[in-house]
């Protein structure tokens, strides 16, 4: 792959388009994956999803809080946020 297509991720690190795609995929995946405490950013830190019965529920929100990753808007989207299902499956 040629390095003639270079972009920056906003902090001065040069990346080619494949690297940028991998970075975006990782950032999106981290919204849905549990952290060290077993909490998922998409759940927003509320108590509903801390119950074992609901912990594995992954709603596909319309958009996300840019600071916390909490899912916002409609939680039944099957459009662009639905692509995370295949991205997470590839990580397994």
C-alpha cells in the first residue's frame, strides 16, 4: 500500500487510509465493549444496564455523546450503527 494518501488523526500522527479506518473501527467498537469494570460506554453509566439481566443488551443508538460514549437518540437504529455488529464479530 502506498503512503501517498496520508491524513492526520488530529494529534499529529500521520496515517494512511487503512490505518485511519482501523482507528475509527477501534473507537466505535470501544463504545460497545465492556471496560475493566465490565461497563460499556454506550450504557452511559446508569443503573439499568448494571443488572446482569441487561448487561449484554446492546442497543444501536442514533448517535453518541462525544465525551462519554453514552448512546443518545432512538435506540432501535439498524442503519449505520448496525454495522458495529459485524465489526465486533470480526474481533472475536
